[in-house]
C-alpha cells in the first residue's frame, strides 16, 4: 500500500474511489479511521505525495479493508 511511507498509486486511486462512491469528505474519512477530523495528513498524501506516519498507514489499511465492498 505504501513505499517509504508514501501511498502507492493504486492505493490513492482506491481511496479516492471509495470517497467518491460514498460521498465522503476528508474529515469523514479521518473520523472513520479514528483520527481527528482536522488532520490533513491523508489529504496531503493524496494531493502531494507527502509521507504518512506509520499509525496513519495502519489505520488506512484497516479502513480500506472495511470498505472493500465499495
């Protein structure tokens, strides 16, 4: 899903697809992952290829698994 703590292109596409299909805002995604709504790390990683903290990557992996049906 990530190399050098940066999201792989397939993971970015999957995350943005889920967000679009579920009509979510970035804050909604962060809350579903158990993080603060105003945390900008995922949005920055999707837009600018910023590195993510290991705990955020772990939460993204869990969130992707929970949304595998989308």
